[in-house]
């Protein structure tokens, strides 16, 4: 028995046939849709490498059944850049050396985008560290990650206040 779901993934509507109702969003994205930016780390929701946005909220895609998100808007790291320009969070990660090996970087970036959108940074490094605590970095690039999130948050807030 197959189950048909519709997802809006990175702005593109996708109709997907699932032959197994236990398929996670992570496995669907990576294995069926070739969106491999989302990483499989622990596969238990403990490391944050698989963080994506579902209807604008941060989720661990390894714990999310694809069937449960029928009709949802999904954003992965591949969907952030626009017209060849990096998203402000992506640019800030480069400017502030917010990565080393890069394995956790997509999940870190997606979590940062969600945290900023939730207006949870408050310009405070401690709030950023707390808000990003579900994303682990085995290289311990936390100082650069925190600086990148703060910088991107300031940049994005300034743009929203003065868009012209």
C-alpha cells in the first residue's frame, strides 16, 4: 500500500508516493529527493545535524515521519540562497569561521535561521548558545557559530527595519 503526500520543499511543490509509512523526513530528503545537505548524524535526535525548517519551525528530521508532514512547507539548507547570493546566516558562518569540518554546518545554519526567525537571540551570546544547544559540533567551533548567529541576526534585523 502506498501513501501519497504533498510537500512544498524549498519553494517547489512535490507529490511523493511513500511505500513505507515509517520513512522519516531525513531519509526522504536524502535518499529519495537527493537533498543531501541535511546530514544523518546520530539518527536519534540528539545531535541536530538533521535540522530543517517545517512550516518555519526547527525540527530534527530524523525523528519526523514524512507522512506526518503532508502539506507542510519544508526548508533545507539547499533552499536558503537566493539568486546566487548566500543567505545572511550562510555568509556570517563563512565570515566568522563558524565551521571546521563542516559536517554539522547545515544543521547549525538551519537552526540559526530558525532561532533568528523566532526572535530568540536578543543579541545575547548566552541566549544564542542556549538556543543552539540542540546542535552539536564535534570540532567545537562554538565561538564562531555564536558570533555568526549574532552577526546574521543584527544584519537581518537591520534589513527588515530598512528594506530600501
